[in-house]
């Protein structure tokens, strides 16, 4: 009987450990609140940085066909991007990891980014007709042609 009780206690101990691990892991994977992520990097700043990153990546992809070594310089472009927003790369990475844990928050950030990029595209499209007008060739002016001076037939020709 003591042998059965010993096995029972061992199984109960393993069960208790497994239960504790499972219950603590639920808290471990719980998404942090917006306030926690905002402390690392505010949502608006995250939207600004990510929007500029999308534009930078599009530029680098497009420009690499013209300038072969542009990918080698990308770290300098990103350093300028982080400097422009006053954000350290480590700070951005930590905030991004935090926001990625909360799907609703990340969906909202993406929606804000798409809105911002759409506004930028609309503004650019409104400027395009003006650019076309500026690049159009100027109409030729009516310049008076040189008048032919009638030669007097009484004068001897040389």
C-alpha cells in the first residue's frame, strides 16, 4: 500500500508541476496592453516609422536596378530614417515586438499606415498634372521672319 501511495504522490507532483507550467505559460503569451507598447514607442511614431520604411524599401527595390551597390548602403538609409524620427533601432525593434503580440493593435497600425500612404498618393496625383504642364514644351512664338530687302534692279549686281 505504501508503494501505491508513493506512486500516487509522484503522479500528483508531476501533475501539479504540469498544471503550474501551463497556467504560467498562459500569462507569458498574453499580449501586452497598448499602454505597455506606447511606453516603448507611441503608436503614431510607429506608424510614421513604418510608413517611411515601406517607402524606403520601395525606393531601394526600384533604385537597385539603376545603382547596383544601393543594397550595400541600406544600413545608412535606415540610420537616417531612425535619426529623422528620433528613434533608436533597438527601441524600434522592442516596440515592434510588443505591437506584434497584439493582433488588433497591429491591424490598427497597418490601417493607419495605409490611410497615410493613400493620402500621400492622392497628393502626389494632384501634383502630377502640374508637373506635366511644367514639362510640356513651350509653344513656339511667332517671331517675325527677316524681311527680304528687295533688290533694286537698277543697281549693278556684283
